[in-house]
């Protein structure tokens, strides 16, 4: 995946706003006290972020507002799909891991895809915050940002929810599975 034009067509823009508003209205528990009109105004001021949200939506992430950072004045969106976004599965952790595979190389990797979409992989802390808003990844798992000392040794971290508990695991960064993808965060 490569960086694409950062502008959406007017039709795409309006459709995405409708989708985001409907999701916002249906999931008030994810963003208590936040007002859609203020979020929409911020979105209108940042068309480049709309492109990122569009890519999150197109790959099955179902982005939704999960918070507001009072220090920066930014709204925070996470992928809120029930399972790891379908259009972002079957990827290893990063480019180094992808290139290290001798056979059956995946088409892409989580870190490069996130950068091309203009988002960041969730951290373990963000993943745990997301799980307080619902039950996610009950059948799938999601790569999360991995500390450099773990990555340097060839590993990477991923999370899921099983037995009503959030688990953090490790795997070789070059591994990939049909049920593992990644979730992203976007600040606007």
C-alpha cells in the first residue's frame, strides 16, 4: 500500500461523515460528553485526516471517536470493529520481518500499512483502553506497537480478548496469520 492522494471526492467525504455520525450516535458509551457537531467541525478543517479515516473504514476498521485530549485539543479515533480489521490481516509486523521471510512472504506488513494510511498502531495501553469500551478481538488478534528491545531480538507483540480477559502475547515479527491484523489510532 502506498500513500495516496489525501483528498476525498465530495461524495466520499459526505458518505464518510454520515457513517461516522451514525456510528457515533449508536455507540455513545465510547465517547460520553463529546458532541458530534464539534467533532464534525474538526474533521472539516482536516481533510487529510478524513482520507485516513476513509482508509480505516475501507479496510474494515469501523473507526469511532474514543476520547478527547484536552492538552492538545485533539479527538482520538480507534478502530472499533468487533474483530481485527479484515482488510489488514495476514500481515507480519514490519518491513524488516517481511523481508526476512524466505518463503510465503505476506503482501504487506502492519507498520508500513499504518504509515501509508496516516495512522499509528495501537499501543498495549490503548488496546486495553479500547477493551473497556466493548469486547473486541474475541476470534482474532491485533499487532500492537512493540518496544524496541523486544523487536531488536526478533519479536513483536499482539493482543486479543479471550475468557473475558485481555491477553498480550509475543511472536516472531515475521509471523502472520489469517486471523491477525492490526488496529489503528488517529488524532484529529
